[in-house]
C-alpha cells in the first residue's frame, strides 16, 4: 500500500534497527481519515473470505479492526484484553503473549461467549513483529473452534520473523496480508519489500 | 439516546448495585453498526463546539472516539496510554487515575507533541463513573494548555458522582453530555434518568 509506505517514511521515525514509531497516525494519535483508507484496503483483501467477526488485540489494534469491520459491512469487532477486568466473571479463552520490546509476558483474554465454534474470524492487528500477538489470537480461535479465515497487519517487520510463523500457523486456505512490509531499518532509513 | 438505553437493557447485564456490563456491544465486543449511531449522536451534540482533536483513554474509549471523530469530519483521535511504552522516548503529560473497581492507580500518559496550547479538544469515553478518567484527561489538557470544549460519555452512572465532578471541572462554556444516564442499578434492574 504505497500511501502507507509514504506515510511511514514521512511521519514515522526509525529508532535503531528494530523499531519504527508511527504514533503520530496509528498507535497513539490516530489519523482517522487515513484509517479509513487502511480499512478499505483490508476490505478489498479479505471480502472474498466472508469473515463474520474481526478479532484484534487491545489497544492499538482496535482502530484498524474497526476500520476493516466498517469496510466489510459493519462486522462485530472483538478485542482480546491484556488484563482480566474484575467484571469479567465468565469463562474465558486465553493465550500468553510475550513482548520482545518490554521483555514481559501478558495474558490475552477473550470471553468464551463471544467466539463460537465454526465462526469465521479475520484477525487484524497494527503491527506484526515476532508474531506473538498474532499467534496468541490464532491459539484463542483454535480453543474456541473458530475458523481463522485470514490475518491482516498494517505494518510487518519482516526481519523479525513473525510473518513466517503466522503463515505456517495459518496453513492452507487462510492468507496473511501486511499493508506495508519493512525489510530493514538502518541509519534512520526504512526499507520496504514489495 | 433511547436506542442506547434499549440496548443496555436488552444486551447489558446488571451486576449488584454498581456495575453494568456492556461487553457484548461496547467494551469487549464492539457492535460496529451501533458504534456509528453513537458517533452520530456525539457529532450532533458537539459540532457547534468546533473541536480540532478528540482525546480518549485506552482501550475501550478508542472505538467511541473514532466514531465521534468520523461524525465530526475525521478529526484526529489521541488516546492516553495507561502504560508508558518503551518506544515513548519524548516528553509526556500525565495524570494518575484511580480505578475504584480494581483498587489500583494507573498513570495516563500523552506525548507532549500531540497536545498543543490553544488546541480545541473534545474528551470522549465509554463510561463515566467516579469521573477519575475524565478528570485525568482534563488535567492532561490543562498541562498542555489545550482548551477542553466538552466531554462526551456513552454511559454515565450518575449515582457514582463523576458527572458532578466533571461539570465542576469543566466550568462555563464546556458541556458534559452522557448518551445514557443510569440513576440506579438494583435487583438486576437498570433505571435511567431522562
């Protein structure tokens, strides 16, 4: 998605070799007009998979998931929670997700009643790095018996290996689409694979 | 907002006298079609205040804030973070926010560069209970010298006193609008004030 690559280069910030900051338009401040474009692109890529629900991870996946849901006909969005709220009294599905940046493990939780066996689920997230969050969401869908019809990431950092892990976990019939794939971050320059 | 009250009664769940669960359509699973209606209502209520930006709190405020932003002409949405990411290296504004349900205090953080003096800010959140999150966001705007032109909450629990605190803090010229105001939760019955 060329407009996204341009936005990453123009408004993003490369930090070292591992991190690109996009907090001016994606995961702290959200450019709502641009979010619409992201949603349209996910809609174009996944309409033929006929998802019934979108699953994402709080917090920064929520905006992208809503935009994709709007483009796909106002699908419900379910966001996995990283802390179990005291009001969540029912049975849950969960997966433990490691954060390489923070060096911590957090539990991603979904109420069982919102994911049902056979339900066609599209997973959407803002970043795909080592693939931990994506693998956690795939695991949650497997626990529920839901069918993962695909996964969409706004920005994939290819060199961190998550894309390969997710593709293997998805298997045949479900595709991973990343709207921008970063192949390298070096000396403040962000390079993309096309 | 009558359709919201009906949705709370129909899809919500009253727990004891303090909690109403709306995780089937608002803060775990999101009803994206209904979210559009919520956004339209905030747009109608706040268009004449001419906000330039919407401020909300992660995670469950994000959806409502995006919907309001879309209704107001694709305003940028800024969401305060409850944990400081390792990639957030710049100067921050912050406020400490107490959670009465969890009995904890967390720090809500915003990068200084995204809130500027004189900027017209509309605060949006899903719940208004004791008013802690709202007061924290007002405090963050004050630190930045931003102008709070109003605050919108989807659901206010009037009996927890947050509305009165927020109205006093907003002062003249800025209004609080809650789309549904719950006056009492008792024996599984949710009562509204009109």
